[in-house]
C-alpha cells in the first residue's frame, strides 16, 4: 500500500475524483494533479510541481486506466 497519493485503480472509469470534489474530466483531473492540496485541503497527495506538459501526459495516461 502506498502512503502518499490516491488509489488510482480504474481511475479512468470513475465519474468523480478527489472524494467527490471534482468530476472526472481531463480538465478537472489536470487541476487536481497540478495542485492537490488546493483542490482537497488535507490531502495526502503532494504538489509535485509538475510542468503543464507533464500534467497533460499524466492525465492522458490515467484516462486509459479503465
């Protein structure tokens, strides 16, 4: 079990993200990945200071996890 970050099992097929705070759209997923604590205060998922290109690549990959 990981100690940092969310459970990403089948994340691409979920309708909501971040415990229901966001809809599972590419835009909302990018927002969540870019700055998790801003979206969900108290989140264990850290802000990794990823570039926009890295966030977009990660979102594209995560959307395949259906």
